[in-house]
């Protein structure tokens, strides 16, 4: 009798140990198991994550163009991030928006109208993104397909060679996972153009975020949206329209992302900075403006404001603290240190004007703290 009981217990223990694993799903798990573990991961953070993780974010990056004429910074572009890369190199993960293509040759697919611009950066410039510490760049913008599929394929090839992840173009790469220091960061990107994954399609946004829950610890969403120009720095209520396009209902979109599991959401697209918010404990930056665009874009006034935003989050994804590092672009050079902190003061002012009830305070030096 005792021997039979012993055999039964041993069998049960073997069954548990053979199927228990380390709490992560693998290729042999069935669908119900995957869903169950994903639900548990969403409800309770991975206890093995560090207490604090650091993230740096920037806006539009177009390091120089060879179309329609050659407009490239000196020294083959190696100095474009010279004032900012210490920040993007030191954080656990660094992200930005790649506004344009990395391509040698090709033909522009755009016309010659007043709002028609094509950006073609030499493929050799991909190394400067890597050198600056970028782990991921967004492709869900209105310049990723300036040179058609050829430009997209070339850009992806360069990024792959540099070990930089990307996503955002429909039918290609819809999300990415970057692992740093034992943390899996799941990242997805959305835009408003026909070839991008669209932020207006909330059902698809949810599907992509839900997928990332099964294979990452922290989810970051980035988006290209909002109307453009110096007079569009304030964040409106409701949907924005520009050049006849739906540029998004961004308050609704960002809150939707966080309601469905994102820890950080940041945007770009208006070519100016916008307000910041902490919603349900999670960080949102509505636009980080132009960042490294030494040619091809207006850099006068607030259009030249180029922040690097550095934040700390906890293992549950909740915002802890942050810093707006102020830089102002110089034509032909890129972002350079702003000793007056004008950029941080501008974002502080916009946040106080446009966001009500957010539990953060931004001081004149750019420090972001919880009240």
C-alpha cells in the first residue's frame, strides 16, 4: 500500500516538475496556457526585474539628405549626436523616430508640391545611430516610404547590420522585443499614413499590445501623429486633421494603450514639442518634436527645440521620475546643449496649460517628479 502511494506521489511530482518550467511560455505550450500565463504576467510584474529601469526617448531623426541635393553635416555625420549621446548611451534602452530612409540611390515616390519632401540619408550614417546608443527606431511615419519599398528594404538592412530594432510598417515588422539587462522591452509603433500600422485602428493596436504581453516584461508604444507647425504645440481635445489626413485622437489613443498594458507612450510628428502626462501611473509624452534634423526642416524658434527625455520606471512599469534634457538644433550640426533650459520650460508651460489632473511636476531645469 505504501509503495503504491509512493509511486502515485512520485508520478504527480514528475508531472508538475516537467510542466512547471520557469514561468515563461515556450513553443510547446498550448494556447490556453499561453493566455493564462500572459494574464498572470499582466496582473503581477516579474519579481526578477530590477527595481528601476531607465529609458531615453527622442523625436524625429533625419541626419542629413542627398535628395534633391546633397545636404550633409561635416565629418561624414559623426558629430551629429556629440552633445546628446552620453544620455542615450547610459540608459537601459534608447528609442527615437527615424524620419526618412537610409539609402544610396533610388527614386523618390513623392511629387514636388509645397508639402512634398523626400529624405535620403546615406547608409553609412546608420553607424551613428548605433554609436549614440539607439536600441530601437520607429518607422511608422510619413517619410519611411519616401523612396518606395526599395528605401524601406535598404533602411531595414542597415538597421539589422547595426543591431537596431524597428517596427511600424504594415505587412512587415509590427513589433520588436529588445532584451537589456535581463528585461524584455516590447515595442510597437503606429502612424497615420496608408502604409503604417494606424493609431486610429484601436482593435489592431490592442491586438499588437496583447501579443507583446506574451513575450515581454515592459511595453513601450511610440506614435507619429498630430497636426504640424509652430501653432500646433498645444494638445487639442478630439481628433486632429492636417492636409486632409486624420492625424489621430491622441489623448484617447495614448490612454487606450496604457489601459491595455503599455507602460510608456511617446509621440512625434508635429515638429514641435507638446505636453507630458502621467496617466494611471504611466508616462506619456505627446510629442518630442524634431531632434536631429540638421537640414530639410525648419529649425527656427520652437521648431528647433530638441529634448532628450530620460525617465525611470519600476518593475511594474510605473513612472518614478524623469528629466527633460534641453537641446536646441543648429543648422548643419544637430542638437546642441541649451544652457537656458528653454526646451524644458516650454514643455513645462504646455503641460500646465493642456493637462489637468496629472500627478507630475516639471521644474525649470526639466526635472519631472510625482507630486
